[in-house]
C-alpha cells in the first residue's frame, strides 16, 4: 500500500496505447491510491470510460460543458470542475500523451477538460508521450517535448520497439508498471535530489564598454546557464544566477542578479559565494576590455580606430585559487583541440569538472536550443553526449556534479 491516501489524477488522450491505462489504474488502486480519470474526447475511440469508471470507482470526466437539450426545459447547473480537479490531485499523470495534447499543453491551449485541468493543476504533472516514431521525431513534437521539460513538467521518455502502426522504433508507451514506478518516485520526491544544495551559476555574455553606446561582447545567449538554473531549481536546489545581458526570462524559484561587465560579474560572484556547495561558471566572460572608456560617443573620422585593451579579471582562476567547500565547474568553448585544451584547463584552474563544446559542431554553440557536450572530471573520466536540448544537457551536467 505504498500509495495509501495519495490522490492520482490520470489524464488519457487519444492514442492507441490508451488501453494500457486500465492496468495502470488497477496498479494505483491496488497500492491504496484514490484515482480520478479524465479523458479527451478522442480517447473515447480507444478505451471505454465505463471500464475506467468501474476500475477507478469514480466518474470519468470528459466534457467541459453539460449537454444541453434545447427541446427540454430543465435548468442547467455547471461548475468550474477543472479548477477543483486540478487542485485535488497530489500528482497528475497524463498517459498516453498524444502529440496533439502535448502541443496544446506547451502552448497553454485549454480546449477540453484535460488540457484546461493541466493549466490549473497545482501538483506535479507527469507526462508520458506515446506515438508513432515519425510523429515523435518530427521537429515540432521534438521541440514541444523539450519545452514540456523547460516548463517544469516531468516527462517519461517513450520506449523503443514494435509500434501500433506496424513499424518499429521509438514512441512506445512504457509498460504500466514503469509508469507506476515513475509516479511513485515523483510522489516520494526522489527527483528533488538537489534539495539543500546551494548553487551559484553564471550565464550569458559580458559587455565591456568602449564608449557610451558601444561595447566589446560575444554571441552568448545565456541559454545554457539559464537551463542549468532552471533544472537545478526544479530538482530542489537553492539557485543564484549571475547573468550578463540576455533576453531570457528568470526561471521559477531562481534568484537572479544582472550584471554587464566582467568586473561586475566578478563582484557579484564574490558577494554570493558564501556557503555555496557548487559554482558553475557557464558565462562567456570577455577576456579583454577597453583600457579606457570614452565618455559620450566616439565620432567617426577618416582614419581607422584602434582600441587599446587590457585583460579582464579571471573569475574562474580566482574561484579555483580560493576554493573552499564548493565544487567548481567550468566551461570550455573552443573551435579546435577542445578536449586537450579542456583537460589543461581543469588543472590550471583547479576545477572539479569541465563541460566542453565546440560551436563548429552541428547543434552546438551559442544561439542554438541544443548542445553537444563532453564532460571531463578531475579524475580523468570523460563522457561524450549526443546532440540534445540545452535543458537535457543541463540535467546530465547536474547528474555528473552529484557524482563528484
Ligand atoms: C488508430 C489511431 C491511433 C492513433 N494513435 C496515436 C498515438 O499513439 N499517438 C498520438 O499522438 N496520436 C495518435 N493518433 C492521432 C490522435 O488520435 C489525434 O491526433 C487526436 O486528435 C488526438 O486528440 P487528443 O490529443 O485530444 O486526445 C491516432 C489516431 C488513430 C486513428
């Protein structure tokens, strides 16, 4: 009875794997949970609400609005059930989640009882995509599944194997027992594995002023650092994010400090270093800055302009030299010999771990939503990862940090 007293809301959308949910409801009930089921109208084509109502012991919710027969004169009573249902649940599991329902959730569309309830849910939402491989690998679906994670939904990766279409590939709904185990984990807070950890993350570029309107900068978007901050906060960490100029929104539950220059970043890092368990330097800090800043705007003249520069403060070096309790993670972005360079940097800067990428590799680099990373630690272990969303890359980086 490991789910005794837990309230599970199960959303079923219109995929062929909907039939597996009957077994899932049985598993939840056997473990002592109270189960309520919501079905999309499409799901009715795949499994009967009568079966699900009998198995769950509750009415199945399908329609947002009551049926109104204009030929009868009864009064109609309706309530905002989607709000109360969302508030009722300890966890909201959506399995199978169709490509369509996932797309709607990502965009906040609430045109049926299931999608409206997602918007009002206060509980964690666990989503199990299931569809044909071509639908799953379609770029739109791929982006939507990444976006689900970025929005804070928990996603169960689909499995590979024989599909309902007769083809085989990725997209299968995991077996009910697997979905049950994910539900259990989420309810017992297993994913809050960074709870109690204080993490300082830097992100974005720095802008080094030349005059009042120009600066020396770089193409960093800040996406990698923001993904790290978001993923760490979701896993329970207390996150402080020091960021250079970027258009990105502050992730939920993250303390953000905005800076412009390398000097300002250095000061913000130093001021917030106390009691940190991990420091991740993913910002693209300028190595050089103009020696002096011209007041006003430098006028265009006939000749060339020379800007004399000097080195900026080396924040990573400072953090390595003054390392106390915290684990120090650096980033290396190089266009050639990146692995050798990164290995040297671990030693030179006294790092515990380094994340390496090469912006020339397809899917890696500054402005993309994806990255292709290699992680090397100070014991010499090296792990290469395929192209994945920056949010997923962040998850892998945090997993590795936990092994340091
Ligand atoms: C036989 C059949 C099987 C289907 N299986 C899936 C599926 O496994 N996954 C999926 O995303 N869509 C599947 N679809 C398409 C969805 O049913 C369709 O996109 C529908 O609009 C989904 O609506 P909903 O998301 O509101 O439930 C299937 C359609 C048919 C006819």
